[in-house]
């Protein structure tokens, strides 16, 4: 009987069958008899839900999920992507946080991953078996990579009481989520540092059961979170920056071979979920903000991130890369019968096996640079900054960054009648910075412009991790963004007219009627449950981008 179950699981690795099916017990074999195999399918499923991805046969499912979390929302707000559609002005792309879309978003960021995590938790929470305890901590790390995205989009989430069986979960403030999650990551590191063998190797799509790399991911996530909170809780930041960077705790991600990514492999056939939106829907294209930086800086990552376009013939930027304004006034999905159709703008460069990244080595160096800049860690901020840029160039296979790091160039100005459906212009060079560390525009203090440089280059290196880039913008006020083409968008979330991006998603209004504990959300947020309410880690002196 056990051999049959093992064979079934092996077949599911090849066919990417649904985890609910393989966890439905039709053979009378108990979880106790299965041993660690009872976790395998659930663990496989969890990994595919952090940043939505799925099998080649499920293109539109994960593709739609990724649109909701990254492509038409956060990636649109941060200017990574522009949209060849307006969806009748009814979606988050237009800053219209409709009930059904916010319910869908909470499912994608939180609820879907709760189910397999909770099943594993209920099975393993009282185990004394070292391997099962290690597996539980690896599961918790995956959960926390996902739920960090959830809290950084919504604010309050159910964390401290998750898994208690309540049908009306209580929510925690984002401050409580961060403090508890950091402690949980430290606990995972302590336990996993005592494991010297592989765990769930056949079912680990990220590190193939290499526990030491899971330790590095946990420490890197700890560093990400600790640096994020230093403007609002310096004591907490110092404690966990020190833990994360202490070599005795196992180290952080500093090399390409240690990066956390998910992609098609012999272990599990997967399809990059951006492809549905780029090719099947013909909707996701190059955004204006990232275009302005990459074009203005003559950044060779442009060709690594995007393909050349062929948009019309009256506006021809150097190098042939054509962006779409990352706001939403264009007509409903233009087609290919017009040479000015946004379909012909530059596509993100993605193939079926392209990874989706949870954490890249370049991010570690930018986090270290910011920590040193504010006296939270030792080292040289310039050195870490330049290592971050160089690592990003290495990650994208575009050669040396030496010349780039001496550039005093500024972002490109967009001043054309670029769009058949309307005029748009923006000078992103105003008050902006260059890649060269000691080249200062003089509009900010030296420390502020150094932070601007760090976050701007971090923004370029994080691509296409849109939620993370949106979070860093909201936290720091950098990088400067192109203004929305749709000037009515800020009003839809209760924001001022000069708002460049929403602060958060709101909760679906219908959720309040099904869970009485939702009434605490405004108190936990410190403001109304609207898209304009800033989250806990937003710096109190966040700079205002120059207007034009």
C-alpha cells in the first residue's frame, strides 16, 4: 500500500496534479503510516502560491492570480508595467478597489496558502521527530515569505492566532505581525542550524532539501524585515539586523547559487505565470517609470528585462524600447490592426522556464548599504551599494557595472504625444539622482540622496518582484515615480491629487459582515480601511516628490 502511495506522489510530480486530490485518502492509509510523505504535496502546493505559478496546463489560473498581485496592481503602481487594457475602470489597475477584487486579492496573498500550511501545522505541531520539526520550520519560512507580502499589501492579517481553528479569525496589527514573524524566523534558524541532512529533497522546489540554504533565506528575510522597520522601531531593527548578519547564525543570501526562486524543473513542470498576461492576453507591457530610469541611465538591464517594440512611427526612443503609461485612460484592449496599438509596445522578456524570484543576492547588498547608512550595522555604505549594483548586473548577465557606477546620467524625460488615446508628459529627472555614489543633485541632504540612490538601484534590481518594489517606494518615498496619467485615480482611494501610488489594498467590504473581528481593522491600521491609509513601517518624514 505504501509503495502505491509513493508511486502516486511521484506521478503527481510529473503531472503537477492538484494537492487536494493527492491528499484525499481513498486507500485507507493513515497520515501516521505515511510519515513525512503526508507533508509533501502540501509543501509543493505552498511553494507555488507564494508568487503565483502553476503547471503549463494551468496558464490562466496562476496568470490571473499574478495579474491581481503583481502585474496590473503593484507592478502598475510602481511603473514596472503598463497595461493594454482598462478593464472598464473596474479593477485595482485603475485604483478601483472593488469588493470582489479585494476578496480575490486577500485569497491570493493570504488565504490560499493558509490551507496547506494549516494542514501541515495540525499534523506536525506536537511532533518530537527532528526531521518533521525541520520540515515544519521550512514550511513556516515559506508561509512567512508569502504572508510578508500579505501584510505589506493589506496591513493587519491574522498571524498570532493562525491555526487555532477559529472560523472568525482575529487580526493583528502590522507591528505585531512583524515582531512575531521576526521571532519565528529566528526560531526557525536556531532549529535548522542543528540539521545536517536533506529534508523533503524530492518535494523542495526552491533548494532541493538543502537546509543550510533555507537558513540563509530565513536570515535574509529577517534582514529585509529588520531594515524595513528601522524608521519606526530602531530597537527592533538593530536586534534583528544583528541576528541576521551574525555569521554564527548561518549567513544570508550573497551569491546567485543561494537565491530563492521557483521555475520549471525536472522535479515539477511549471510555467512562468507572466506569460498569460504578456502573450495570451496581450496586456502587460513595459511601464514608463522603469523605462525612464533604464533609458536615461543607458542601463544594459533594459535588454535583459524587455524586448524591443515597434509602436507606430512618430515616437522613436533610442534603442527601440516603447513603454505604456502606467495609468489607465486608454481604451479597452487595443488590437493589432493599428500600428499605434499598445500591443506593439515592449514586452517583458520572459520564457516558459524564466524564474519567479523570492529573494535575490543583490537585495542583500542594498539592505546592508541602508543599514550602514543609518548606523545600524558596520561596513561601508558605498561599498555595499556598488556590490548590489554589480551583483544585479551579474544576475542578469549584462557584464561589468564599473562604467555604469561612474555615470552621472539622470532618468529620461517623456515629453511626446506618445499615446493615440491621449497626451502624456513627465520629467522624472527633476530632483532625481544618478548611479554614481558621490554625484549629488543637491536637492536633498547627502544622506537622503544616498538613500535615494540605494532604493532606486534596488528598484531596478528587484524587477519583476513588484510587491517588494511597491513596498520600498511606500516605505521610503523612493524611487521617484511617473505621475498617473489618469488624474482621477487618487480620488478613488481617498488620496490627495499628487499621490503617485496607493498606500495599500483595502479589505473587501463584504468581509466585515462575515467576521465580527474585522471591526478592529481601522484601529489596527490607525486609520480608515481605504487605499490612502499608510502602513506601519512608512517613515514619518517620507519626502514629497517634486511636482510638475
